[in-house]
C-alpha cells in the first residue's frame, strides 16, 4: 500500500497537522553496521555491491543505490530504444502517529527512535550571496520543527522545480513528450510536460510555478532544461523528501534545510536516469541573482511501485491551516530527535 499517498489524499488539513507537530528529524544518525565484507574490501570493490556503513559522499551514495537489487533489474525500453521512464514511483517509510491526552496528534516521519544501520551524507545546500543567506537563516530560525507559515506551500502554491521532484509521482512517456504527474503533500495533484520533440523554449515565455521544460536524450539519460520559473516557490526545506532505505530499512528523510528562496532568474538542468526499477534524479540549479555558484543537488532516488495498490491517489489543497502553524518562542521550542536521544534545538546536528 502506498503509505504516503494514504496520508496525503486527505489534503492540506491533515498534512498541516503533520507539519505543525512534526519533530525535526535529521537524515539518520551516523552509525556503522557490520557486513559480510570488510571495510577494506568494500572500498576496493567497484562492482556496485552493498557498501559497509554507507555513505560518506555523494559518489558512495550513488554506488550504494545502484548496487541494490531493485536497480540491477533489466531496464525497460520504449519502441524508440530509449529507456522507458513510465511508471509509478514511491519510497516506503515508517510513520509513527501518537495522540496525547489533550488531543494533540503527532506524526513523526521515519518512525521515531529508530536507529539506522547506515549513515547518509548531509545534503548539499545552495551557496547564497550574503544578503540572501541572512534571509534564509532568518526563515530557518523562524520554523517550528519543520514547519513555518512562511512556506509558500501553505498557500496551495505548486512546489516548483526542483522541490516538486519527490515521490509519489508517475511518469508517462511518449515519443514526443514525457508527462510527470505529482501527488504532493500539500498542493494536490499537478503535472509537468517535458517536450522531447526538438522544440525550443517560447520566446515570449511568461513565468510560472513549474516553468517550461524541454528535454533531449544523452545516451540513456533524459536531460531537461527548465526555464521561465517564477520566484514564488522554495527550492526545498520543510519535511524534505523520502529516499529508499538499504536492506532492512524502509526509507529515510533527507531535508535540505537551507534551500529556500530563489529569484525569477532561476534556471534548472535536470537529469533522469532509469536503472532497472530505480529512477535517479539529478539537478543543477543556477540563480545569478541570489547564488554565488550553481547548486548541485544531492542525487535523489525513486523506487518503482508495485501495482495495483501503489498508484496515485486523489489529493487536494485547502489553504485554511496557516493560522494553526505555530512559531517558536522562549517558552515553546521544538525538539530534535536523533535516534533515541532528544536534543536541544541549538544542537548543530539538528540543522541537517
């Protein structure tokens, strides 16, 4: 069953409750686990097998995921010979739901108190110019846990690019276009059309939340150029996105805490590569107004779902919950849960 979809089809009301009371989680505690291979053997192994204590770098992360059985399956191909991206993708994860005596409902993504046998690299963040870095830090400090009414998603606005690229989603591929259908936590269903028929961007392009996307194939990778994006979205933040887990782990959250505002000069180059039943998403974000250099996202990984239960559900958005999202104060501070330990909000690990 698509666990995440089961939650989000109740719309923004349920999602906002989750965001309001969610404990801010790091990716996972950095601990190691013993494997059949020694560390020395794992480091010298270039076969893509499981890595001991994965992962310290994005390169190790990519090697780890491409070594999973789901990525080693045969990659389906379309009649034109290109990899077929068609399918529904979702990454399972644990969600702990508790209800206090006063009626407060708490949703904890990742299960809460669960120690992972893996470590994951801290996601890369944009390099903002000083004046914009100060604005981003102020937005971050004004969050309660992973939520703030400053987040444009609470106004039912589409998440933009690359933020929208998280599961659950579905691809429909034809010879002349690739359609991406999104089932978002907050904004309801939306879609993008990536044209692959050789056209260019319109010369009189008006800006929009998801911009204009044209794609071409470079080998087995779909490369997409996205322009015409407005400045009304965030790049990341909030609860982040779910990544597949390793063996014995259903999944974990990756939160790009300081990937927030951008200008209407944002330009994104995306790369979609299917390996068996896993889709790898990479992106480079340029913003000459706010960035000192392009932002290279930590690669994201989407696992193919299993029909018929794994499918897109109806989701909708009603922007009526912003008044219920609290801000931190001297008397009320969110906690940051790291494994079985609860840390103070000022703990550097809580910034991950």
